[in-house]
C-alpha cells in the first residue's frame, strides 16, 4: 500500500449498523486509509494507534443504549484521535436562529438527551472532535426519503411538518465531511473541538417531500398524484446549524441537500420496484 502521509494511516469505524457504515468505509478507502469496520461489541479489536470514527450513535432508536456503552468504553481506551458523530438534536430547537458551537445544548426530546449523554461520556477523554450533523435524510428505511417514496408509490397520504426548519444531510454528504475531517486530523490538524455541519439551504420536511416528488415524477410516464399535507398544529422545533467553524478550521464547504437527490430517488425507486 502506498504511503499516504497520514499519521495514523489506519481508521477504525465503530459502525451504526446501517448505510452510514458502508459510505464511510468506501470513502475512507478511496482516501487511502486502512479501514477497520467494527461493531460496538468489538472494541477489543481496535488496532493500536488507529484514528477512531465513532458512528455508533447514528443507529438511533434502540441502538442508543449500546452507543452510550460504546462511548463510555472509548472514554477509557487509548488516547488516539477520536471523531465522534453527533446530532443537532442536542438542541431544543424552536429558535429562529442558527445554532453555533458556543450555544449550550438543551435537548427537549428523549432522543436528544441520549445524543447529549453520549457526548458527555467522552468529555474526560483527550483528542476528541465532535461533529454534529443536521437531520439525516436517508440513513435508514425509516428516514424521511424512504417514507416519502414509499407513501408516494403506494398512493398513501403523507402528512409532514411544515413549521420546523432544519439543515438536512444525506449519507453521502455526511461521509464526505467526516472523511475530510479525518484526513486533516491524520495530517496534523487540531485534534479536539465541537463542529457543526448541515446543508447550505434549510427546509422543512414538507418542502423536502415536494422536491422528492418532483424528482420522482421524472421516472414515471404517468402522472403521480401525491397526497402531501402539513401536520396540523405541529410544534416549531427549527434547528438550523451554523457551520462557519468547520469551514474556518478545516476548509470544508457546505453543499445543498438537493445535490445528488435525483440519483438517491432513482436508487430508492429501483429498490421499491425490486421489493414489489
């Protein structure tokens, strides 16, 4: 394997058990890293000195208890650099502002409190960088993209939040950003801090759904008649992330969530057709 100049050259990904794992692994390998993909139960197999990307919290739901155990175990492990992937959900939302890294987290949901607890579990460990992302559009079948397309093809009505604005992120863009940070951490960049990343343009869930429908219609000869509506009396939990610090420290630019959306829609439609 050619010398990449990275120190370390090896990256261990603590997986989420979904599409995020393969996206990170493939992008890291293209960047020249030796990649070790581990489950939260395989921390004893970590290569000495490897840079660690902890994506375990991105499993969400029932996986959060295992993710917390993973964070506590990582806090006691070796002091090699650690990049921990976290979420905008550590903020309560509802404020018509952009949340930056100096804002005090104050989650309003159980999920948000679990994300923050995982961050707190790592506070005593050195060499930790926390990278918080906006809401993930397509990390699993239950994510927004899949739900919209399933409802669309099944001709079922879909009611979505049209009050809360966020900074959505696709799995592909998340992998791009996380690997770019890992490359710079392995090249001598600052090894600790909290950073935010979200799309360059914010939207609501309903606005996103309308865009998805428009892309999906290009793959069908007949007209689709989506039954999209706004959730009645939805609470405003807007949480748009400010990403200036990530740009200033690592030079990473934001992208629109619309970039690459047509291809993602096409892949999902192919999957749904295969299932049918």
